[in-house]
């Protein structure tokens, strides 16, 4: 009886489709990823066991450094543009379109309003090197209250988050909270580092 010949099949696999998908995914993630902007101050937040995540949009962040300096940030480029225009009208200080654009691209800042033009004139690398004095938040000159109020006029859905260093003195945090409450902001979040629940 004659042997049955089994036809040989090619063992090579066409990888073109898989390579295309891999590069499409890589390109998508490269274009869709948002890099965290450089912060003007490093904050070592206290730990807590709360697991409530901070929302991704409509966030106003007030950062309090360990030495008591206060920084401010509003999420959203279009909101920042409207915010600087409102602050410009309030303080009667004109800003050029280039300065407005620069402000909208900037991360959190911490300078008195009178020094904002000088800060915007610097390049991003130069801004990272200087030590910003902090936004005045005391009872005599409370510019933080103006930033908070104008931000709420720009975006009524904004949610407030306070990020304080664990070395910050309590009276400064108390003053920031009092400023928020004075502007009818009674709900806000504290940004903390996640800590595991202690075992009893």
C-alpha cells in the first residue's frame, strides 16, 4: 500500500497586522498622555487612609508649602484665559494676548498680582529656578480671595482641593479655609498620600 504524503505547510506567520496595531496603540498613548506639569514647590502631603479619588476635571488647587507660601492653580486652559481676563479687569492691569496665553499654559503659581507680569515674562525653565514669594492670603491683603472668587465666576462647577505640606503651620491652613468659607466655599478636599490602615 502506498504511503500517504502529508502536504507541508509554511510555518511563517505574517506579523504585519500585529505590528500595525502595536504602532497604532503606541502612537495613541503618546498623543493622549498628559504629562504632569512641574510644580513650583515640592509638597510632602500628610498620609491618610481615605481612598476617595480626586476628580480629573474642574479642579482648583490651593497648595500650601511647608514655609507657609500659598500657590494657586485652576484646571483647564480656557478657564485660565477667562480667569486672567477677569483678574485684569478687577485689578485694572492690562495683559497682552501673549501674556494671557502664557498664563493659560502655566501650572500653579505663587506670586502677588503685582509680580505676575514679571513671572509671565520668564521662560518655563527660568520660572522653575526662581523662588516664588506666594500669594498673599492674610487679612490685610488677601489676594487669594480674589483668585478664588473670580475662578468660581469663570467655572461655577469648580471643586476646591487643598494640598498642604505636613510641616505647614496650622494658622496658615486655618486662614486659607477661612478665606474659602468667606467666599461661600464650604466643601473642599484635602490632598493626602494614601496610607494603609493600621493593623490593631
